[in-house]
């Protein structure tokens, strides 16, 4: 969401810019956009920026893309290039949410609280991070309807039959009643990540909520939360 908004905004300037994503699944079209795909570590970013004479970096990645944020920080420090961070808007959370520092903390708390049936709304990339829980307890993961999601689950050893696919616009409250989990686990993903809808639906149905706090951003990024 943030990446697409950033690209649309940059396109209005009429100057060429590069749009970098790890995979090629996202469809995006802008007149002045040059699309590149694939992972880049800090050295890769430094090399690319020098080769293309990059003057500004915009970090519009997911809040939980901790390694990417760190790579961007290291590259910007080496190159002396400023970084604009397109940050999500984080509403004031409702009372009653159990906040966890990371996924390891969440697993420990859920086990301590006796959770036996969990609905995970944290995405395929967290299947491995929650392994210590789903190996011993009933756990359903809601994921994007992509072959990539299934492949990731299979590689992690997670049963494909325990996957359900996200449907845009689906009634969260109805889904929760149908699945009847004791608890959900989600990430502090902001308004664009549907955090409010998930937590409000869980609270409405008396379902316990475990939320993993977003990791802190590196110092020195210039934060914005809109087109500005």
C-alpha cells in the first residue's frame, strides 16, 4: 500500500525513479517508473545507488521488514544519502490487547495462558517464527491466496490443510465466529494493515488478542505518513 502511494507520488514529479521489490507479483504501472526485483543487502544497495547516481531513498517497506530497514540505514550512512520513511498510521489501540515484544515472547505467553486453538493473522513469513506453538497446539494461519504462501508453509512443515486464504472485504467478525479460536495473534501493522478491523472483531467476539509490537526504525530516517 505505501509503496504504491509512494510510486504514484514520485511519478507526478516527471522524473525517472526506481521501484524495488523482492518479488515480481505486485502489478504497478507508472510512466517514469523503472521496476527492479530481487533481494539486495546493504552492499547491493550501495552498489546500485552509486551506479545509478541515486540521490534519495524512500523506505516504504512493511514495518516488520527489519533486515531491509537495517540494510537501507547502512547504505544511506555509507553514501550520505537521506532516507524518507513512509510510515503507516498507527491508531490508539483498544484496551485488552496483550502486547508482545517479539514472536518468541508471544509463543511463551500463549503457552503460559493455556491457549490451545489459535488463529494466526501474521502472514506466511511468520510460520517459522511460531513453529514452537503450532507444533504442539491447534493453529490456523490466514495467508494471501498465492502459490508462494503454500510453498512457504510446505517448506516450514506446516500442514496445508490448516491454511485459509485472505479474501478482501471479508467480514472479520463472521470469520472469527466460524473458526472459534481461543485467541488471535496479529502484528502491529497500522491502519493499512487492517489492525483495527482485526482487533475490534476479536474483542466483539470475546477472543483474546496477542499483538507483536513493530520493531523500532533506525535513527535518522525522515518520517512521513502521507503524500506530503
